[in-house]
C-alpha cells in the first residue's frame, strides 16, 4: 500500500466529533491544500459549508489560496459557492483576489454569482478592475458581471439665491442685547 493511501485510510478511521473545532480543521485543511485531509473530514460527516470565525468557509479558504483539487472536492460534496462571510466576500471574490483564472472559471461554472457585492457595495468585477486582472475581467464580463451601482443620486434642489446688501432690510439686522442689571455693577 502506498504511503498516501495509508495516510488517507488512517485519517478515515479516526473518530471525529462534529463540532466547531471540526469546522476549523476543515478550513485549515482546505487552506493548506490537503485534499486527502479534506476528504477524510467530509467523509466523517463534517458540514462542507461549516463556518469559522468571520463566517469563512473551507471553499473560501481553498479559493483564496488557489487549491483547485480541494475546490473540486468541496464542490463535489455540495459546497455553496454563494455563501458570504461577515464582510460580504464570497469564494469567487476570494479567487479574483488570488488571480487564478482557472478557479474563477470553475466557480462561475458551479453557479457563483458574478454580480455579488461585499458589504461596502464593491462588486467582484470592481475588485478585478482595481487589481488589474484583465483576463479575469473579461471572463466576468462574459459571464454577465456588472460594476456595482455606487452612484448615489441626490434629490435635486434649486440653489438658494445669493443675498445682496440691498436685500438686507433693517429688520434683518442683529439687535444688540441689553446687559443685565447685575453686569452693570
């Protein structure tokens, strides 16, 4: 038996408790690109969409770190490509930041929302443009991505007319206040 197969078999037989710690283990395995460990954890029943602090998922970690094999494995277990973390980031926005065209393609084909925006209303396309990923920009646009609508339309009000000296009447002049009796002492 080959060593990787032996390690995989041993990992499958380890008893695992289904807890937040297991979600952290899955996240760490996905982030480091160890699909054998990811497989073992998922085979034990850990939720593929479990979240760690800041609501980050294993798919987000793998996408950010460019782990294609791990991403494919997570997707085969039903990972939700459109989950967001507390900042509104998705696996696709992480892949765009990483700059891996193959991962961006894979996530789009898997149903990732190309028009998602984070909590600051910055779209995935806007992020790609900001970091200058021309091939990713083209791919996102071909998939229907649009820039975020960041313009805020203010209600148009007529500008006030400027005041002139002639427009000031004696009634508009400030009146000097009398000093109180106590202040005169």
